[in-house]
C-alpha cells in the first residue's frame, strides 16, 4: 500500500497525465464493488484528515433517488441535515474549525510549491455531503472546496454538486474525448445503500480524484463542459438572486464565481468574466459600496480594452462615470469614451444600465 501511495504522489508532483498513469500496473481504477477500496479511500483522505463531514440517513436501503431523478433542483438549497460520522475518520466537533483547517493546509501546500518547477494543479476536497430530501426522491449534495494558484490568504472557492451532475459531465466528456477519457474511471451507480456513511465517503474521494484527473489533461481542462460544470450553476443562481433583489446573497455567489474562473483559468473568452464583474458591480452599488463597484468597472474596462462594439462596454463606462462622480474621482477619460460611442451611433443615449443587461442576459 505504501509503495502504491508513493507511486501516485510521484505522478501528482511530476505532472503526469492520467492517461499515462492508467496505462501501468499502478493504474487507479474504481472497482465495481465500490467507488474506492477501503485502504485507497483512507489514503486519499489522510492528506487533509478530519475535514470531511457528511450526513447519513436511517433508511439506507431505499432506492437511490439521485440516480434516477433528472430534475435540477437548486444546488444551494438546504436539505435535511442529520448528524453523521465519517466512515474513515471522525470529523472535528466544530464544522468551522474543520473549514479553517482545510484552508490553512491547502494554502500551506501552495506556498511550499510556489517556487518549485512542479506544475501547480488545482486541489479538490469534499468538505461536506448533505442528504437532501426532495419528495418523492432524495439525493446527496457534495460540497467541494477548490484551491489553486492565487492570493495565499484567500479562502478556497466552493461548488455544490450532486451525483447526477458528475455523471452528466462524465458522459458528455466521454462522447467528445474518447481517447483522453479512456483512462479515467467514474464511480458506478448503486441501487441501494447510497446514503450510508461508507458510500458517501468513498464517492467523495472518487469525485476528488475524478476532477483531479480531468484537470491534469490539458485537452479536458479546456473543455467547455468542464468549465460549465464549475461555473455555470453559480452564475445562474447569482443572476437569479440579483434579479429578485437579494443583493447580499447574490454578491457572495458572484464573488465565488469570479474566484472559480480565476483559479480555473477559463480560456473561453472574457464574456463570462465580464458578466461576473457586472454582477459584482451591481450588487456592490445596491449595497452602497461605490468604491468596490467602481473597482469592478475598472477591471471590466481593462478586459474590454478597445473593443468598442462590445454590448457591455457602454454600460460599464456609464457606471464608471456615475460612480466616479459620486466618489469625487476623475471621470473624464470614461466620459469622453462614452460620448464618442454615442456620437458614432454604437450605443443609445442613455446606454442601458448594467442591471438591465444582467437581467436580460441568457446564460447557456
């Protein structure tokens, strides 16, 4: 067992892709009887021991609703929480203490590896698993912390996904990337005992390993389906909350989505980043934080550069002018640029506001 773990550690530190690792005798596969062997699960969880906490359900033998339910309930909705116990390690008595421990250990890892020649990869850790009852079915919602290169003191970004979300991602990538996906395994469906502590713990480690393998292959790392998996649910939820006036709740989601995009290095263009900055600017402005709102506008204008025809350029310029005037700061450059757009007929007078465009934007 020790040699197997050492072999995997060497692969992780040298940046070998999952396809190479799967070709040898030490290939990491999930056996059909379970998602991970008992000793494998223990080894994977030991790097950040004690940070995973999850709930369990008494009716463990019920048929799994998450495998057959094609619905898409709100991934951030709270489910029924029942105190549980990790099948591999006992969680800390204080959930906040476990979260702080996770952040500290991940940050220490990145600090130590920052100046090495080893390629830096994202780290994924399932920190919580909640049984969500959505009659007539129920499912397990897995919360993952995502830590990558970035400011050392920033907390990890988080996403919450269910088994069907992971399965959909795996199925879509298999259709598009048969070669790279050949060596990447995925935990099989189970008809019973999906809500036991043992099954939840093994699936948690399997999902961590699955995402780590995907991120290790450049072709998969840049796939649109993987980017959507990480960012799109957060953007949709943040947009919905913003449109309904729940700005403080929306602000946290916009900030988390911005951090995810920065860590993942989203290569599909600036539009989603611009939309995220628009959401941040609108929420900060509605919460009477003009300074932060203006800073978001400046970041967006830097991303836009000289792209005059972009539909978000005039709204960002208009917001920057208005916020600069409120703060008593220089607004002449943005004002002149906005006037030039209006005189050229590239934007109406007055231009649409960021909030108007945010409400009309269709996220797909």
